[in-house]
C-alpha cells in the first residue's frame, strides 16, 4: 500500500489562524484591503502618513497577522511603502517619481496600442464599449472609488486583450501607482481618466488608424500626468505659504 505523504505542519494554518475558519479569515483580509484602498483612493490618507498596526488592528477588530498580510499586498501593489522596523506609510512621491511612472506607462501602453490596432474582434469591441459605459455610469452616480477603479481597469483590459499576459502584473502596478498619485494630490475631483478619451482610443483601434490611436493614448496619459504634477506643485506652494505664517 502506498504511503500517504505527510502534510507540512503549516499547511492547515497558512491562510487562517487556529480556530478561525479559512473563509472567515479571507473575508476579514478582503474587508481590510477594501477599506484601506478606499481610504487611499478617496484621498483620506495623506502622503507620508503612517498606518500604525496597533491602531488599525483595534479599529478593524482583527489580528495583526491578518493586517500584515493586507499591508504586504498593498505594498506589493505600490499603494503603500513598507519600511523595515518602521511600518507602513502612505507614499510621498516626488515630482520625478511621478514622471518616471507615467513615462513607463507611455512606453508600455504604446506597444499595447500597436498590438491591438486593427486587430479588435467583435468580442473585444463589445467588452471595451461595455467597460466605457460602466465608467460613464459610475461618473454620473458620483461613485469616486468605482470611477477610479474602472478608469484604471480600462488600461489593464487593453493589456489583456492584446494577449499581454506577462505584462498584466506590470501594467496593473503602474496603473495602481498613477491612480494613487491622483487620489493623493487631487482627491476632490475623483478620476480625471475620461471615458470620452477611452472611447476615442477604442475608435482609433477599431479603425486600424495606428497614428491616431498612439496620439490618443499619448495625449491621454500626458494630460493625466500634467494634472497630477500641477497639483503636486500647488501642494508644495501651499505648504511653503503655511510655513511662512507659522514662523
């Protein structure tokens, strides 16, 4: 009779604490992730703010173990900065940091546009147009969280349709960073990633007009970058004025 392989001592506890059903542990982590992400995208957490584990665990009524998993995930996505022996912090990017991320998006997404141009199937067109309708509905409803998520997801969807499986993680991280930059420095206006601009990109791709499609994507990303940079500079100016009067 074949010997049944022994399970690792940690196999049954990898995703849940002793006495806590695995589904409950996952739901707690998802609630934490959703709540912290929402606070970030609504601009309720300011650049450089520290997320203190003790305070968060008390606020959510959860274990520090569950919280650390969520903080690690947010750190991997670029939504938080994790510093050894110090904790988790809301990113405080410089103007150059922001420019570098948008530059990376320009380069990567130009290739995605080129791959899709003139190659949209009927199913691709339906999915893209349905997505834009969802963006429009969220904007009309004033659902900031959903607007931001859908605006970024449009670019991830383009990557998926282009067959860029290996790029999905990279594009997802770049998009998450730029979504966060917008929220940190211009939270009152929600997402400025316009559904109309997305529709222009779709139409150019569908027509097989590569130059127009590339121009539409380049201008779209450049405008987003310019708006965020303007807000970064305004924030810096406001801080300087405040320092003068406090002095």
